[in-house]
């Protein structure tokens, strides 16, 4: 995963709040409060993981723009990844990813 400057700043901001919470969670675990300690560790991990993997601002903006644009303009703007046709780079071990006219005639026979 490549992080840009704003991603690094966001990660640092998340870690500023998550590290003290995780530290407190470990202290609670050693004090015998297992439920509280595990719960706080889950929250601290979620503070770091959720923004990095699920709340990607670029993906959210692309999804919103793709939903607002008419279907004819989605392919022009490059915002709709579902319209991407498979290429040789997408195939696995040189397998064919698109049907050719020869395949269509072989199926009909």
C-alpha cells in the first residue's frame, strides 16, 4: 500500500489518539479487567484500520461522482471501474478473458 503525504498525515493523526488508548487497554488487561482491555484494544485498532482501508476519501469521492454522472459520461471520466474491459494483463497465466467469434460458433455447434 502506497501512502501519499495526506495519507501519512492522517495515519499519524490516528496513531496520536490510538497509541495512548492501546496503552491504557494493556494496563487494564494487566489489572485483570479483560473485557475492558480487549474492548479498548479493538477500538484502538479500529481507529487506525478503518480510515486506512474502508474510509478512503478518494474512493468515496469517485463513487459519489460516478453516481451523479450520467452513464454515458462515466466511461469518459474514468470513474466507473465496472465498465473496464478485461485485457491481457488481467488474465491469469495467459487464459483468455473475452469470448471471440470462434468461441461463439463452437458453442452453437
